[in-house]
C-alpha cells in the first residue's frame, strides 16, 4: 500500500497566497494542481474549484509505490488504465460542474429579469402617482386663480357703486373668507435612495469600461474580488479572511492598482486601516451585502456585455 504525504510546493508563492487571505490547505492545493507555475495560475485554479467539496483539505500524494509484479508490461498497462480512469473522473466532474453552473446562470438571468420588471413597474407606479399629484396641484391652483379673479370683480363692482352713491348690494367677501379659499397644495415628494447593490454594479461597470482594452485584467479583478467576498461569507469569524494587506504584490497587481477594486471592497464593508490594510470588522459583516456583491461579480464575469452597453 502506498504511503501518502503532503506534496512539496513553492514556499514563496505559498506565502503570497496566504498573505492574500487563502487558507494553507487551499493555497497548497492550488499550487500543487497548477504545477507551482505562478500566483495567477493558482488563483485561477482556486476560482475554478472553490466549490469543490475537498477544497479545504490538505492534498496528499503517494510517496512510495510498491509493485508486486515482475511483469513491466502489466504494470504499464495498469498505470495507463488508472490514468484513463482518473481522466474520465475529472472530465465527468467538470461536465457536472458546468451543467450546475449553467443552471445557476439561468436562475440568475430569470431573477435579474424579474427584478428589472419589478423595478420598471415601481417606476411607472411612482410616475403615475406623481402625475396625479401634479394634476391635483394644477386644479387647486386654477381654483385659487378663479376665486381671486371673482373677488377682484366683486371689489371693483362695489367700488363703482360707492362712487355713484349707490348702496353696495354685493359686498365683497371678507379677507378672512377669501383667505379660507387660499389653501396650500402639498405635493408629495419622493426621495430615492440608491441601493448598495446598484452602487456595486456601477462600480464594476466603471472598472470594465476603464479597462475595456484589456478584458483579461478586468476579469481577473472580478475573479479575485469574488474570492475575497466568498472567503468572508463562508468564514465570517476568521479575521485572516477579513484583513487584506494593501502592499501585497498579488493584491496590487490584480485589484489594488484599480481604484474601483478598492471602492468595491469598501462597499462590501471593508475599511482602510492605517493606510496598510483593508479590514472588515466582524460586527460590520452583512451577509445580504456580501450576497449582493457575489451576485454582481458573477454577472460581471459571466455576461460578456456587462458594462459595455450601459450608460
């Protein structure tokens, strides 16, 4: 039976991944399966496999393979069969993940469509109420104008009769009576507060538009932000997931060199502490905000026209 051990990985790259907030097991697994090639390859592997059931388990590889046969051709054939079996398992797993991802995308498209319809309906309803209020105000103003003209005609008529020495038959209405007709019309005013979700989407759109000539850079930023948000959502009590060193080279290359990246993390609740860290206090972790952030990032990643057709 083969002895299992943790594989050897690049210590420098492992340290950088841990500084970015990735657990030791995830960082080791990512470097091992990306052949220790680079930080980008490891982060991309984590993004593609973040939903794997064993993502938080330390990887193990055999260190000793004992062959109990003297027939080399038999051993080679067995190795080939085992390799093919592993490849088939990986292919089937990937196909299942793609199907699951497509179902999630379809759900998101339907949900987004429903939200757009609801928002449009609410906007139309608010516009209808506003038009009704304006028409009511116009009618009230017309009534006041008619009362004022009627009062002025009655006053002019009474003045002419006094000048002719005739009795005043129709005294003008008293100032008090006239003032009772002058009622102020209060038009309701609707104050619209921009939801945090819309601010997040606008921030991501701005990032993509400002880097439209380098789509890979924007997509890589979205993927990295999604990993940060996902780590906090899954482990809200772990401080290492809520603390990002601003000077970290990998963070700067993927997110920190774009002002929209830092702005997006601030919308998620992160605060700049001492100019050295982006820190999200535990009492400010809002799961609804993190969920909205994840939804916005998934849309930015999966929608090829995200941020290009909006104003």
